[in-house]
C-alpha cells in the first residue's frame, strides 16, 4: 500500500505540483484497500484536510488509484485520526502540513490557493537547530549509486558535506529530471545533520521559496522572512530554474545569498540547466550561481541503471531477480524516477495479484510501460496487437470484431479481446469498450467475467489463451 501511495504522490506531484503534495497529500495515507468492495480508505489528520481533498482532488485520486491498483471503479472513503493516533502519527509524518486551521480557512477562502499557508506554522519548530521533516532520511550518500554519469556531482556533494563553506561555495548541481539532484541535496543535508547536529540545515524547493516570499510580502513579514535565512549554516535550494522571470524573488534572494556567502555559509543549488541557460534570470545572479563549482549529472548507462535498480529493489523489498532488473534497465527510460516506477509497478502487480514475481510476469507488466512519456501510443499499440493476434488465431477479421455483428463466433472472440485487454494493459473499461467498436463498460465487465469462468471450467481453453497471451507479450 505504501508503494502504491508513494507512486501516487509522484504522479500527483507532476500533475498538480509539489506544493499541492506538500500541503495536502503528504498528510494523508492509504490506510486500507478492500479488494472485494473495491474501496480505498484514506486517512487524513483532520476533517478539514479530508474535506479539502474530497472537494478538490477526488477525481484525480480515483483516476490514478484505479490504474495503480489495476482495477476499475474504485470507491474512496476517508477517515480521520483519532486523538491518540494523532500523537503517534506525528513521528511518522513530520512533514505534514502543520495547518493552523482558523488562519488557513480564512486565507484559503480569500485566495483559493492551498499553497497559502502560514509560514510560521509551516516551519517545524527549531529544536537542536535543525528543521525536522525538511530532509528525506532515505536520500543519503549510502543509498546513492555512483556511476560515470554522476561521479563529479557526487564527489563534489560529498566534499561539501565534509567541509561546509570551505570548498566549492556555492555548489551548483544541474541535470535532467529524475537524475538524482534532489537526492544529492538531501544527502548533503543528512550527512551534515549526522556529523554536526548543532548546525542549522535547511532544504527548500524554489517554488516553496517563491511562495513564502510572496506571503511575506502579502502579510508584511518580509523582514522576518529574511532573518530566517540569515541564520542558516547550510542552505539547500532545489530547482532554482523556477526563479526564472520572478524578478522580485530574485532580488530578495540575491541579498540573502550575499549575506550567507559573506559569512562563509554553505549554499547548494540544483537546476535542470546550466546557470547561463536559465532564462529570465538576472545576470548578477547567474554569475553568483556559477562562482563556486558547477557539476552536472548525465543520463545513466545501463550498468548504473542496473545497480540503482538493485538498490531500490532492496529498499522496497521487491524480490526481483537480476534478469528482471536487466529487463527494466533495458527499457529506454533514463529518468531514474521512472525506472524506479517501473520496478514498483512490477512488484506491486505481483503482490496485488498474488503471483510470484517471474521474468514473464515482469515482461507482461512492462509491455506497455510508458517509455519517454508515450503511454497513450503504447496502449493503443498493444490493443491493436491483441486484435491482430486474436484475428489470426480464430480466423475472424478485425473489422468484424469491431462491428456490431452478434454471430456466436465473433462475439466470443470479442469477449476474449476484452479479457486480454484488461489483463495486459492499464486501460480503463471504457477505453477498452470504445476501442472495440464502442461497447459500454457493463458489456466489457460481463465479457471479462464470462471468460474468467470459462478459464476455470475449460482447461483446453485456458491453455490456448495462455499461448495467445504469451505471443502478445513477446511480440
Ligand atoms: P531530480 O531531483 O534530479 O529530478 P531525484 O533526486 O528526485 O531527481 O531522483 C529521482 C529518484 O531517483 C529518487 O528516488 C532518487 O532516489 C533516485 N535516484 C536518482 N539517482 C540515483 C542514484 N545515483 N542512486 C540511487 N538512486 C537515485
Ligand atoms: Mg528534484
């Protein structure tokens, strides 16, 4: 469940933005999945969060969880923490949106922006001079796999963590999406926290910085905003490309940078491009960003991809053999987040359907895994392949399968096509019905039920279907 929820959060982050995830979804978790009634139970910290999510994100939740749980038409129910549980959970969700409900309601109703959170409440209390919850404890140097693509960035990050403010200040790490920039920033933070717990370490994404800056202006708290940064020993600022065209934010940040830099406080940036290439960034800021060390991360080679997958399989307890990891690595996915997503999908599919994780199963799950974001095309590809192979095996033409002809033979093959499409793709029942000549989804459900029963009753039929399935997977 945790894996599914993590995967879900990643998708929401991409669709709705990290602020929405940080503000609302991080506080929620997938408590229970009741397969028989197709009901997902989500637990939120309080009624306020519950209602907000229900009113704004229910459709998103349904769409993505339906797909991730490989089912259809799920129901979503919410529960809130009882007071006792709330006490316990605080340790598990340190990054939960620490919402001051009254203030929050007031602000949100006037702005309709979930990101508008009291900065005061959004910052965890400053015990031992660290900000708990800001760092992801899993992103460490230990869990980072070093390969030719990232060795410079890794070495620089490690050196910085051992010599704060004394070498490579600022350190600027750049590279494409999902290649490990955020991981390295957290690794520096975690290492420093471990070795020097008294230092003040602060990680922040640039969009968070921008929001906090805007709020500080809106609520006339700019001086306070600035002071917060002045006292940091290590400032990790992620995805600075978001500062593009944000003139006032750049202005404010420029001063904060100078203050920290003059005091020899360490600053680490990440970005998806080289400083000079960030559009809409003041030149004086660009030159500050590159005055220390600029280190890049390239796309990983296949050996590094396999090594990373091994580490992730251990981390998520996914019993994937080496040949499965090689299969995943051989897909043309260079984004490591997506690579990890493919591994999680394979593991989740096996465990949710109670099947052993074999090479063949992995192949099936990955058959239409989106490569380079081309999910739609891949799905259509496999739907077409199913019709083509069935048409060959049963001597029925594809136009006949898509037609409204009801002759027994055609209808039976059509039903098999629904079954295979549901089994081998992540398409919704509606998409499947639409694809095969515009059938409604109850027709598709009925057909799938029928074929499932037939498989139980008729071993000969089951065997033939298996051969067809393999042919589709291997083609
Ligand atoms: P970016 O910030 O560059 O978009 P992230 O740091 O968020 O990428 O990395 C995406 C995912 O890939 C994370 O789960 C991260 O742990 C993992 N990852 C990236 N590079 C490595 C690596 N070299 N070793 C282990 N995990 C990695
Ligand atoms: Mg990142």
